[in-house]
C-alpha cells in the first residue's frame, strides 16, 4: 500500500488545534511554535447550578458554539481557513460525547480542505503547552495537575513518555472543587478556594498528607476531602479561610513532595508543571523555592485549550505524519498516555 508521509517545515506551517474533552470549547492556531490565537468558550455558567459538569449538556453546547469559536480564532490570528496547513484535535481521554464533537468537526474540516489530520492525546497537549515558552526541551519531568488528571511523567523526548505515578482516586483539581463545594464557594471552586486560602492560616488544622510514607510516585486526595467534610461536621463554626488554607497546604505538600522524590531518584533537574492547578499561587511558590529549573506554561494555556493541541501536533508533524491515517481515529474516553511500561516502585 502506498503511504503518503508528510514531512513539514514547521517554520511555515499553520496548525489548527481543537479541544472539547470536557466543558471548554477550545480552538487554537499555532505557527512555528508560536501561538497566533487561543480562544476558549467556557461552560462554567451552564454547569454551575449543578455543581459539576453535565456531560450531555456539555456536548450540546460544544455543537452550538464551535463554529463561532473557530471564527473568533481565525479573526484573532488574522488568517483564513485557506491558510491552515494541518488540523489537530483531542481524541481522548475525556467525556466521550464532548470528545466526539471536536474530533469529528476537526476530521471533517481536514477532509474537506484536503489537509493532514493529527489526533492528539489530551495529556500530551498539556505537556506540549510548555512549548509556548520557547526554551523547554526534553528530557524533563512533567507534573500534570488538573480537574480531571493528576499524573507525573518522565518525558525522555517528544512522544516518548513514562508515567511514574498518578492519582489513585480524585485528581487534585477535582479535590479543590469538592472542598470548595463543602465550603459553599460554588463551582468551579478551585480559584475561589485558593483566594480564600490566602486569607487563612495553613497550620490551623492538621490534615494528614496522603500516601506520606510511600516509596513511589502516586497521589491520593479523596481521603483528604473526606477529612475536611468530617471536620466541618464536627466544627460547623470553623473558620472557612483557615480550613481552605490548611487543605490547600496539604494538597500542595503532596504534589511537591512526590515530585521532588521523583526528581531525586531520576536525576532530572528540569520540571514542567501543567494543567489548571499549575495556576495555583501556593504551588508555584513552593516549586520556586526549590533549586530546580521549573517551567509553568502561560496561564491561558494551563487549563484546557486548543493551542496546546496544535503545539503537540507540531511535534508529530516534524517527525512525519501519514496524511490520511488520523481520519480513522475514534474518540476514546479512557486512554493511557505512557508509551512505555510503568517504571516506579510499588508503594
């Protein structure tokens, strides 16, 4: 069979990236590793009354706004559809209905314009968000902490990942949202909880650091959330700012401790921290206190977005891409990223 392998000169390539893995409709445009546009339509107001994402409504909203978001991105970049050289989209993991909207939209667009389509793993997009900084090159460790994922990866090269550890239950961002709900802060609660924590005493309540004595690199936050719930049941008058600060301090301590353990054992001195929780000021402060070379993607690229998908696609295109193979990709709600066997000690 004749294969059409396309090798791109990325200095001239414009890549369109689409992410609809959860409740944000993200469309980004990238050229030569530089973000030309990054437009995200948030569904926060739509889901706030439910205290969490309603999958079916999220899918319908993606369908409603995706044309408009694409046009906004084109306008922001001051380019036309005819200027695009390749199209990329998230194919997993995520909410399957939401994934299907962006994935099928992107595939149809690529097919209609006779462009190469590049399917991208959502977590690879988060790792690639660091490319927007310009100077980040593998090898490095990457901590991804978001509302849906908390994982620690060894990035030996672009496309070559080893998952060292991950959350055994709730993701860090998910725990933030759940505790924020307990404190009456609404949804999404992560930013509101962090703002409240800045007013509290992080030593007011002694919560146990999860998996403190493990030898490996896993995380766990469900028990911490339960501890906060039990505290509030026993002490209904507990100062909310103190509770928020004490909770946040333990989450940050867990993320930092596990990551630094991996740094010590691996010998890596370069760290990328990605995902929505990477915007947390206390987490940034703690890592800044280390002697590591730490990179945080721009805040606009920390949460789910299309630009990070386009950045990830750029790395794949540089290595060569079968022009039509991506069009057969289906949405996969559960999808490991690691390309090698897990390589950590059991805790």
